[in-house]
C-alpha cells in the first residue's frame, strides 16, 4: 500500500480491501501462503487491467493465473465490458512479451512469467474475482469467451474462472462454510476392508457418478488437493474411453476414492459380500478421482455415449468414524501424490528404445536415458528419450509434429505420433544429429531473445520448434548416415550454416505470422496449431527458397522515426524541460536476460530499481536512489548489471529501460517532446505567414 501512503484513510480503505480480496482469490486458486498471495498482487498504476499474477510451474502442470478483481462495499460488484477488454489487452501484452508496459510490481515477477510461458503445455487461467454473484453480463462473457477461443483453437490452453462472494465466504470460514454432502451409492460386488480402518469398495455405474456431480458440482471436491479443477484439466482419454469403449472403462480407470464421516447401510443392503450393496455416505468428499468424476459428467451430459449402460467405475468409501486425527489428510495427500504411470513410461519398455540405448553406447560412446526420473546426461555425453522425441518431431517432413510437441509433449507418446517420429528401427546416428540441430537452433534463438523485446521476443520463445523444423527442411541432410557426425564433412558444413539459417527463418516466421494472422494474433497459439503451422512454414520455406525475396531486417528497436538514427534522448528531454526535477523513474528490463539477472536483485532492495531525474545535470541526469550518485541512463544500467552479475554487459541503451510511470520510457518521452517541438515550430511558421 506504499503507493497510497499519502491518501486519506477513506480513500485507502477500499483499495486495501480490493487488494486483500485479490490476494484471497490467488490463495483460493493456488493454495499458496499469505505472503506468496500478497506478492502476486500487482494492482496499481500501469497494471494493464491485471490485479494479480500467480505462477505454478511444476514439470507436468505449469500454470499462469491472471486475476481481475472488483470490490463493492454493497456486495454487488460487477465487471464492465471495458474493464474486461482492458484485462484481455493486459494478457495480450504478457503473451507478446511486452513486459516493459507493466509496473514495478510486475517486473519482480517477470522472470517467473518468462519461465512458465516457455514450458510446453502451459495453461492460463483467467480469474474474475467479484465481491458479488458470479453472473456476468452476456456482453462481458462474450468478450472473455471470444478471447479464450482464440487461444484454444489448437488445444485447450486458457480457461475462465469466476469467483464470487460464496467462494470467498467458504475460503474464510474453511470447512465450517462447506455444506455437508450426503450421497447414495450402490456398489456392485461390494466388499469390506475391516482393519485397521473400515472401508468399502465395489463398482458403481458411471451414470450414478454423473448424478452426484449434477447435484453437488465442484463441492464434491472440497477436500481434494486439486479443488480448483477446471475443464481444461479433464483428461480427454477418459472421455474418449467412455464414448468409444464404455465396457472397458472399469479396466482402464484407476477409480474414485471418497472420504466420509460415516458409511451407513440402507435397508436394501445385502449382508453378504460380492452382491449389490446400497450405502448412505454422510459428509462425503471425493479426494482422489476428481478428473474421473468431471470426465464422466462431461461424457454423459454432452452426449456421444450411445449405450444405455455406459460402463462402471471402481469406488472406495473410506469411513473416518474410527480413524485417528489427521488420517483423512494423509489419505488425501498420498492418493494424489503417488507416482502415476504415464504413456511415456510404456515407451521406455519398447525394445526399439533399448536397442537405441545400446546403439548410442556402442556406436557413439554416449548415453541415451529412457527411464523417467533417471538423471539426464551432460549435453556432450548424450541425451534423453524426451529430448530425442522433440528433436525427431521437428525433423519430420510435416510441421504438424513440431506443433504437437509445442502443444504438449505427452502427445508425442501416442501411437500414431510415436511411430511416425521414431520409425520402426530408430538409428542412433539419426537421433543424435537431430538432437544437435535442435540444440543449435535453440542456442541461436536464446542469443537473439536476449536482445529482442515484445512480439519478436515472443517468436524466439514460442517458435523454437517450428524454426527447428524449417532448418531441418533447409539443410536436407542424410540424418541416418552411419558415421560419427563429428567426423562427417557434410555435417560440419551444415552445422556452420545453422546460426545464419536460424536468424533468417526467425525473421520470416515473425513476418508470416503477422501477415497471415495479423499483428495482434497470438504467437503462442499459432505455434501450437497444426493447421496454422503448416501454412506459415510453407510460406517461410517459399520465401527462403526464392532468390528474389528480401529477408526482413533484424529488429532495431527505438529508432528515430525521422532520421533513422538513434535519438539523443537525454539532450532532447533536457532542452525541452520535459521531465520535472525530482521525478522518480523506474527501471524495466526489456529482454529475458536482463529480467532474469536484475529482477531478483532489485527485489532484494527496491531502491535499486529507482532513480530521480535531475534537471541540473545534463551529462548524468539520474540520481540512483540506491547510492545517491549521479549517472547517465546507460551508465546506470551498466553499473546495475555489473553489480548484479559480476561482469560488464554488452552495450545497452539505457534510455529504453528507464520509465516515467504512466508516461513512457525516456526514448518515448524524447520522441513525444520532439514531435511537440516540431508542432510548435510549424505553428510559429503559420503565424508568421499570416502576419506577412
């Protein structure tokens, strides 16, 4: 609340409550601590319509939450259409890497945002937090849903979550606010586990499970670790099995675990195990199998299940009536954290992968790791099956597989894709060459990304696999040659070309995405779409093969629009008296490297990211609040990078990195001052002509 320190209590109070509500919304969605929730709040000037940014980046479930909050003392808060549009534009800026548009609170989170958006399969949740009911006007819903659809056309990536008064009430009161859920369950072939604690198990009709969800909805999962389950989390394979092979569902699914205060037998209960048993479950909560319940409900209610008896599912009922304190929490935790077997694990059993591992060792003297959890070798010593799969997907003649790999790595292990990229007899030489090409492309893109901002930086982040695919097509190498790549003259010649080809492919890809889908389209969605990828890759390859085509220029941000040379921004601002003496400026990193190096360092001491403008020191107009010394904009950025990293940086343009909050960077301010001066001169000329 330091930005409201000078305001009256009457003005501060609603702002404080709104931000507290925002932090509570973050906590509801992520389960984080109070301190982490507070740190996620970025509400204030230049928040771009986003009140909080939260990040969860575990290896298999990366997620970014963007929160917009509306507070009303009356308890009837609502979201207006223009506010929804501003929220959407804020998300667009984040996905286009336009981080410099955001305030200093966001800057401390920027490296983590970079990191999570760079993970394949990342999900984005838009959270609307209202101190009121959760019903939005249809025009507002249309705005939000339309934007979600733009990002979800390739694969569900963005979902919308609306939190209302009831959610906050439940969060504050905890279990005391949860209504008791009582369920009826008919178990076929029931049995009992008597020791050490009472539990019943058997098979239930999936139609009865769908009825549970109809009646109780998400409150069924109130004690589940994944209480914030959303539809994008629903396992598509569960739905597909119910629709196409309902008779096999019991065999393919792990089942559902229900914790309850007690289990009562109804009059229809048959006392001998093995038959049907009707149970009354008191105080029930599904603590494992939430995805299964949601998928069953979706499959049966959205249609597509033709049989009148659409399968059964294994259900466990665990009564806590005679259990020690804390046992329920243990069941919840353990049933949700035991290692699950993934499709990728089955591929590690493939004889072809074992032969490939032996081939790597015998022919190349390198390691090929195929088991999940086994440590990957050092880059020079080999690779993992995961890295190999992505590289082979990029090397395939169709860009569809590179797009699939970008959408979600799990897709690479599906039968059709797996056999398409690895083939019948994978060859160690081919796999290793593909891995080396992908690494070289990514290395060059990482170098480019350090200097680029905005949309172009987004292309280096999201377009890596498509660009690698383009490079494979351009190289035209015989990837399966049975000799060491390091001793192959053709390979050596190709390897030298990769950096320049990568830069060229990057420039054409950036242009073609803008040309085909518009400069406001989502780069991340295009790079994950098989259909869009085919189109832009075809266009890029055509341009790269055309000797008459002129390769787009590498971006040179912050050029003067009139002279083509970089403006002397400080001189223009100084002469114009454009910035009042003592104005506090904020540092904002403009590329991933700067953000990663400086954001944590500035967070340790926020004064490091602030400087006051001095209108009496032309050569060094910035007084750094961290040491009270005067610097030029570039000199100060250089000094900061030296202190943070221990090494002098490459040349930087300091005027592009110091911002007058709400006004713009020194470069932008200088351009505005220059334009105002030109307009003033033109006005003077016009007045002079009239007088004559």
